[in-house]
C-alpha cells in the first residue's frame, strides 16, 4: 500500500508541474477552442443551436479574461 501512495504522489507532482507550465497559455488555448467551436458551428450548419454559439462565446470571453489576468500577474506594475 505504501508503494501505491508513492506512485500517486509522484503522479500528482508531475501533473502539478505540467499545470504550472500550462497556466500562462490557458487563456490563449481557451480563445482558440472558442474560435474552433464557432467555426465548427458555421460549417456544420449547427448555427441555429444557440447553446453551441454561447459556449464558443463564453470560451473566448473566459480566454481573454485569463490572458489579461496572467499578463497582470507577470507585470511589475
């Protein structure tokens, strides 16, 4: 059982390191995902479904907010 806890602890540490590297780019990723959702709804004739359009819009707005927040945290002002 002790061996299992060490494996879980190791995996959690690796995941934490990965997320720390990914965090500055999370806003940009959300903007890209939101844009892809909007493009997919346009070309697959799903533009009449407001939930998909709203999901794309919320991804873009959330991505912009996260990107601005990450820039402010890196700034010295």
